[in-house]
């Protein structure tokens, strides 16, 4: 219960503490304030570094007060790096398939972004690294801390559901959040939580999460979770039904994204052998 209290307190004070530190550091580095509903890679990367550091520090504190709880799910090694790469490939592939299907059915077009190939490549690499940082921070919280600690109190199934609902609620303030997108987020949360128990680590989920986010916005230039990423490899021009294009939240809010999550589950089962990762309730 002490560990749960630490995590809840960290969630309550996260925005207050991190926002102040982030604002000061951004000003010191000379990074301009991003426009509304737009993510600038430098500013976004800085914020994600702060968030990842925050949750790693919380995880270290939890490991001190509750040693057997979360360490084995968070510790990276060569074997778990393979899971990260598998998740990265699968997340990228299923989101890319979603975007390309939207284009194939005639509800959007994709064009090259402005600038030279070198500039677009540089943006792509920078955003790719930024998305890994962002995904890692969220996975440490939702799957490395919340999921495992709740499981020890209420069991695996309840923990998966609570983690998925918390993941969905944590994005509720995003610009243009739609009911379809929120429901899809909950479904994705179920997949990511299940992957932790199947693989014994958060790193498949981290890779999948990063690949999904990268393919939707920085790669194809679509709106990602309600935000436009400045500097993408391609540019996505939606023109059809918002149920297909995802509307203001981009392809992540498309009905086709549900199929993408189901495909992700299938690839997880096919490529990651199930492991005995049950932690006893206390």
C-alpha cells in the first residue's frame, strides 16, 4: 500500500513540479513556446526527458520500499531488447497499415513534406528518438508501476482493466479527443498490459507504443493524438469520413485503428512466447 501511495502522490504532483522545471529549462535553453496543439521536437523531447526521469525516480523509490514488486519488469537486458524491437516493428507496421488503408480507400492523400530529403530524414530520426522517450515514460507509469502494483492487490485481470482505464483517462484532455479514440485507447491499454504478463517486461509495450506514435504523426504527418508534429517525413491530407480518417485526433481515432490493435494482439501472440509472470497478491 505504501508503494501505491507513492505512485498516486507522484501522479498528483507530476504536472506542478515538472511543468515548473520544464519551463525554466526550456527558457534557459532558448526553446520557444510551441504553438497551440502543435508539438515541436526540441520542446517535446525536453518534456519527455523530464517525464521519463520523474517516473524512473519514482520506480527507484518504489523498489526501495517494495523490493520484490516491479524491478524484474523494468530491468532492461539483451533479451528484453529483442522484445523492444519486436514491439517497435509491430507497432510501426500496424499503424502504417492503418494510414495506408485510409489512403487506399480514398479518404486521404500522402505527399512528401517540404524541404530536402536530408532535412526530412533528420526530423524523422529526431522524432523517432523523441517518441521512444515519450513511450518509455508512459510505460514505466502505466505498465511498470500502476499495473504491477494494482495486480498485487487485486489480481491480474483487475489490474489490466484498471491500467487500461487509467491510460485512457490520462489522455482525456488531449485536443479533439473523441469517443471512438478514447475507446480505442482503452483497447490499446488492454493490449499493452497483457504484453507485460506475456513477455515478463514492459519493453515490448514500450516498443509498440513508440512505433505506433512515430508512424502516425512524425512519419506520415497525420495528427497524432490531437497534436500536429512540426517536421514530418510525409504530409497526410484527410478528406473523407471522420470515422475513417480519425478526424481531429488523426488515424489513431479511425475505426480502422481498432483492427490495427487486434492485429497487434495477433502479432504479439505469434512472436512472444507466454511466460509465467504472476506476482502473488499481498
